[in-house]
């Protein structure tokens, strides 16, 4: 008698774009789910609004602070900076005790033979095989040495072989306090040289350092906010959709709590990788289109916008470079769409199985996309049109910028649900074709961490 339970039947049969969008709309139309999705849209809108506000504040500070504008306009780094004679003529002092091995390799390989101060006794002036030069200096009785080194100090005949050569020379003792003062003096001289080189005043340097500190802090908070926000959003979407497919019910607060914890636990690494890829894409295109700008003032404004662009939907718009900006935006939109298509279901693969490496996640994602390629292309094209820059521009003209950003944030959550349904559909199709059904029991296991 066979006591094994029957395999779970698949509960997802969505094989066309129309079926996926219809099921997505059904999930959104539920009152309980609609409030959750509106909250998620508000989280994304808040992230983008804060990034846009930080970008606008930084660029406005650059525009309205005459010190920043003045110093950036003079920052043209020369290839051969002048070096003060006092720094160029400095000589490195020798250490208190120096041992030099000569004669064992090619003559003149080490610096011992090149020093004109090296004088040996008798016929030992030439390097001999296995010849050791021992240099001892400054045998001051205050340092613990005897007055007569040959009688009361080091017995040369006992510790130096007959074929050795000894040279005694007086070397100036280095005081630690003098070394510290010298290093401090070099740092001050370097700073003064830098300020004189670019004709920078101290108040201008203070303003520039303040700007760089604010930019670094804003960039760090943007990364942190991006990772946390999208981990929460993707985790909550996952919990809502799986519960809907299983016909389960959870309270509003329980859904938010479970989803946010699940997202932070399973997707933080993936979201960091997603940000890194977009940031690298933005910087490469930025160098390609804006790398030859000689005006450091305008280049810095573009640089600020490029560093914060992966977190928002703004553009690095600066007057005077419309041609470069149009080329950058077109290239960025096409490449970002292509990369996001490759990574369309990778977030859900990483959510389902956290043990997979990045290569395994990308490989499985490409495999699943190939199984239902036509619906995947349709979904990505629709997402690119609705959430793209042209739709944002049109909505901004008709209803205002805030409405455009809010609408696109809401539609971004909508397509997250659509891509999750697509993933479950193609995963079920792939599993059933290999004889391992993907149904209700498999979906229940996906929420074991939150039960």
C-alpha cells in the first residue's frame, strides 16, 4: 500500500500577458490589499522625493555659494606641480644602527659602496666574499656605553671574525620629538603648497570640505534608504501575493511586519547588488558623455546628480550640455531597461532560495525568462512605457510633478506584483515539465520563516 500523499496540484495557470495583468489587477482591487500597496507606493515616493530634494539642495548650494563656484572654476590640475626647494632638498637621515651586507651579490648592488663616507681599514677597502660591514655610531656614555669601547664595551676580537671590516663613524642622533615636528611641518607645507597652487583661501577650503561632507553623508543615507525601502516593499509584496494565492488572511499590521522582516532577511544582499550595477552603469555612461568637460564647476554639478541618479528617476540636467544629456538619457534608458529585463525575476529567485549565489540566480532567471519569453517582453515594454521618462514628462505637464512621481511609484509596485505572478507561473511550468510539481505545499513552505 502506498502511503505517500498525492503531489500538490499547481494553482497558477498564467501563460499570457493578458492573464498575468488580469490576475494582478484582481489582487490590487481587493480593499485589504489596496491599502497595503498604497503604503508601499508612498514608501517609494518618499525615497525618491528625499533623493530629489537632497540633489536640488546640493546643486543649489553650489550655485549660490560664491566660494564653491570660485574654487571649482580654478581647479585645473596641472601635470607637473611645482615643488618648493625646501622640500626637494631634504635628505633622509640615516638610522642609528646600520648593517650592510656587500660582496655576496654583484658588486655595487647595495648602497654601501656608493656612499662616499664608507672608508675601510687597511687592505679591506675592496669587497670580499662573505664580507660584512658593521657600522656603529655615537657611543655616548649617557646612552649606556663605556668610555673605552675596546676595553669596557664591545670586545671586537670575540664577536667579529678576522675577515671582517669595521668602520666607526659619527652619526647625528635623531630625537623623536624632532621627527614628529618635522612630519608636522611637512604636512603643513603640503597643505600650504596645495592652497597656493590653486590660489585657495581658507574660507573657500572650509566651504568645499563642508560640501564634500554633506555629499558623502547624503550618499550614504541614500544607499541605506534604498536598500531598506526596497527590501520592505519586495518582502511585503511577496507575503501579500502568496497569501492571496493560498486564500489565507493576515491582518494589515501582521502582513507589514512579516513582509518587512522577510525582505530584510532574504533580499538585502540582492538589493545592494542591484544598486551596484545601476551605479556602475551610470558612472560608465557619465564618463563616456561628460568626461571631456573642462569646466570643473559644471562637471561637479553633473557629478552630484549622477551619483544620486540610481536612487531616483531624475536626470542630470545642466544647461549648456543638452546634446550630451540627451545622448546620456537615451543610452541610460536602453541599457537600464535591458539590464532590468535580465534581472526581472532575480529578486523573487533570491527570495525563494537564499542559498543560491549571484551567478546561479542570474542563470536561473535567464532560463525562466526563455521559457515564457513573449509575455516577459510584453511586460517589460509596458513597464518601460508607463514608468519611463516620457510618461513622467507627459504626466508632469498635465497633472504636475508630484502626481507623476506618485503615479509611477504606484505602477512600480503594480509591476512588482505582475513579475511575481509571472515568476510563479513560469516556475510552475518548469517544475511540472521536470516531474516536480510546484503547487500549494511549495508555496506554503515559502512562508515558513513568518509562520
